[in-house]
C-alpha cells in the first residue's frame, strides 16, 4: 500500500499563531489541494496527523474541529483528491500524552489501524515535532518550507535522512511524477 501521513497546519493549510478556530479561518496553502489530488490519483492513501491543543485550551470544540475538517475534505474533493482519515491530539502541550507530536503515538496508531509498516511511509510536516515524530515512529521525515518550515530548516538539527521540499506540491511532484 502506498501511504503518506500529512501534518495539517502549515503543510496543507496556512497556520496561525492564534490557531485555526473556524472553517472560515482554514485557508489552503497554494497548490496543496492539487498536490493531494495528484497523490490520490497516483494511488496513495493519505492520512492527516495533527496536534489540536486548541480543544484543551477551550478555543474551539469538537463540533468546530469537525466543521474545519469537513471544509478541508470538501476542498480536497473539489480538486479531485481524498484524505482517508484524520487523526488528532486534543491535548495541551504540557500534557503527558503519547499522541501529541513529537511523540510517536499518533503515527503508531495510524500504522496499527491501517496495518501499514511505517518504514516506507513519508511523514510530511513543517515543524521539528513532525520530523521528530516521524523518526520516533520509524517513518521517513519530510520537511516542507511552508508554515514554520523555513524557521525549522534555519534552526538546523534536522533528523538524518530528512528530505526538504518547497511545499506539498513539490513533494507530490517528486513522489508522483
């Protein structure tokens, strides 16, 4: 099975220091919808793994998160793509959960549910925690330079084997030429 795990904020859609708190605030990064469509049409299954501490902080509730994800699914479908599932961590950054990236719990749960070995799976994200979670889970780390990506790259200390692309569209072109 061809399989890719994607971070959400900063990778698929624009990020915000004030969090994405409504469907109206969810805006795709240029080319990301077409990239997801390209990957879907090339036979990849795509799953989103996203930290959503705004729930624990009381900034939005589950109904709002579901509405944001519905908007994302509609935008992806309009471009001809598909996201097979969305996994999220609702916990605050200071909680001691296993699902919050950079810990590998969410990625390991995705692997278990889809019965896919992570050694051949790319985890695409814009933050160091995405790359760290990928390495901890045994997946292939991919950094995109959208969102926090340029700051992440400039900070250095990327995990060995990290591939870097300008954006999700450039990554999609690389794996699905």
